[in-house]
C-alpha cells in the first residue's frame, strides 16, 4: 500500500495566498496542532481543510489551484512522462521552431555575422560579464561596498551590517542606487568618485583574458577594412581602453560618454552609454553615470538623449553581438523594441551568447524546491526526463524572449567558447 504523500506548508501558503500564522491558527481550530514552520509537512486531510477554507475562493480569480494535488507516485510518474513525450516530440518541436524561428544554428549565425563584419556593419555590445574576470565589483558587491560608507560604525561592523542588510532585505538595485546617490550628494561627496574608488579597488587590468584579447584583435583595423562599426559598452571601467593601449599597435579609438564628442573618420568609437569612470583621469560633469532609479527615469523620459539615440541607431542600422549581457535591463529592451519597429521588414538581426543550463545545476536546484519529495519519488529515468524537459523549456523561453527583440541566441556550453567563435568571425572576414 502506498504511503500518504505530504506537502510542505510553504508551498500551500503560496498557493492559497495566506500567512503562516493564519494557517496554523485555522488548523488548530479544527483540532490539528502542527509545528509553526514553513517547512512543516501537512497531511492530505489538513491540506483539504485549508483548500476548503482558502483555496476555493481563489479559483474564481483564475489562480492555478489543484484540488487534487496529492497525486500518488504512479500517477505523478505517468503525468511527467506523458508531458515530456508531448513537448519533446520531434515533429512538434520542428513545427514550433518553424513557426517561431527563435533559434538559429551556430554555423548560420557565424556566416551572417562574418558578412556584417566584412561590410563594416558589426557592433560589439559589451555587458558586465566582460569586466568581472578582472576583479571589477559585481553590481551587488558594488552596492554592498558603497552601503558600508553610509553606516556610521567601526569599519568591520559596517561591513557586517552592510552584508546582512543586503542579504536579508535584498533591496531593489535601482532603489538602492537612488538611496546611495542621494546620500553622497546630501553629504557633499562626489558619488562618481565613490563609485570609482570601489569599482577599481580589487581590479587587475593586466589579468590575462582570452575574451578581451580576441575583442582587441577585432579592433585593430580602424581606418582599414574590414573593421568594426563601433563598440557599445554598459560598463563604467576603462579596462578595454587599457588593453587597446597595451597592444603596442597604434589603434585609433575614442571613448564617447557624453554629448558633443566628435569622432574622426579613422577612429573606432567606444560608446560608454551608462557613463565612464576612467581610473586615473580627473572626473568632471561629463562623467555622470547611470546608476540609480532617478537616472533610469531620466533615460525613459528623454528618448532623444545622446545615449538613447546612439543605441537606437546602432540597433536599427547594424548587426550587434551582445557579449556578457543578459538583456534584462528595461531600457535596453525598450530601445531594441523601438529599433525593431523602425527596421520594418528588414531580415537583419542581432545575436546574443547564452550559456546552456547544465543537468548538474538543475539537480541541485530541484533539491531546494518545495516539491522535493515528489521529485525524489521518481526513478532515475523519469528524473532524467524531467531534467531534459526543463532544459528544453528554459531554452525555448530564452530564445523566444530574445527573438521578440530581433536577437538570435547562440548557445555555448561554457563562456570560454566565445573567444574561439570571435576568432572564426575575424579570420573568415580576411
């Protein structure tokens, strides 16, 4: 006889949109005393009591509540296997790909990108992932280290408080940025100077990077042919410029980070569209960075700002490769949308590198889910089917999100594949 399956209370609380205290008190009123912890497992009888009291009222609001949640193990296996076979069916997958056209083979992508490079219509769009291997603080670490300066305690205590505040309350980064910006301005401290001091505190610019070395090699042809159209970077740092200067070759480039900065015909423009904080140069009013909520509001309200215009023009007229970017920034998504509409029926599109989800990672994540008991009841074959299904769903989700902005996905198993891909693009254009 099969044992009764039990459900973790935290999952029920989310499903029925009730608090822990309310659930505990209600069950107690029905004669069921349970431990007041989110991880407590409740019986089918206790679940049904909560469903009758709180679940039914949510059905009319279209919230997905399953009154028969407590499936027996065999039923669960059958449903998962059936679902997996349906979604992973080859014929269906081909039909979906034909309809959505979200994905593209790596070979075809490289061919298209090489063509754009030969025609001098290629733009590299660089995100935060480019600078992290040099020791540049991640966004969360940057916020945390800046927060230390706002806490009036002995330094060690400030570090602990800052870490605890960010880990426990996980404030929205844009709201944190706004708070920090206001704090330093109100205390007559240059916000950009503070950000720069934290930004470079652990940086080693001479760190070897196959990726940045290959990016530099693509840049060595300004004034010649073929050549990049330009580079757009969302990073504040000057690591790319440092690497270009260290090549022992005369590479004419110009860092653009404000209005009125003219470019000569033989110069490669590097657009720092979120601002530029060079490590060893004096900062002035042109070095304003896009950091907090107020900055983003300004960008949203001023579609004709220089950085918005640059991005729209490049997204509309060129082929862009997004490297080290996740395409989650709301303003970038908005500008890609605008550019896509302006392109009309143009078949040209952009590309983004994304890393495939590994089965090992998913297995670790599954162990943290509230339905871990149901998952662990599967045999190895069915669990592998579940993993494969999740990987395919994730890939389809990511591909279609990017494709909605005219961006095709190039999947890699490891980020270290990207330099070799860029090398092939460069060599094929010779």
